[in-house]
C-alpha cells in the first residue's frame, strides 16, 4: 500500500472476494512451507544418544 499524501491519513481499498480468496491461498501455501521447514529442522536435530 502506498503511503498517503497527507501525514496522518491512510488510503485503503476494498478487495473483491475473489482477490481475498487468492491472497488466502498464497498465505496458506507460505504457512505450510514454513511449517515443513520447521519440521525438517526439528527432524535433523534429534537428541544425541
């Protein structure tokens, strides 16, 4: 989002449902990827025996 021309003012826009759904898909995919990376890190850092 671009900063507003006037200090203290916020510009915003209303997103159509389709755009919100697409953004949610992107966020979900990134979350799943991050969780997989964390699981892989934990899997390689097993307790020493």
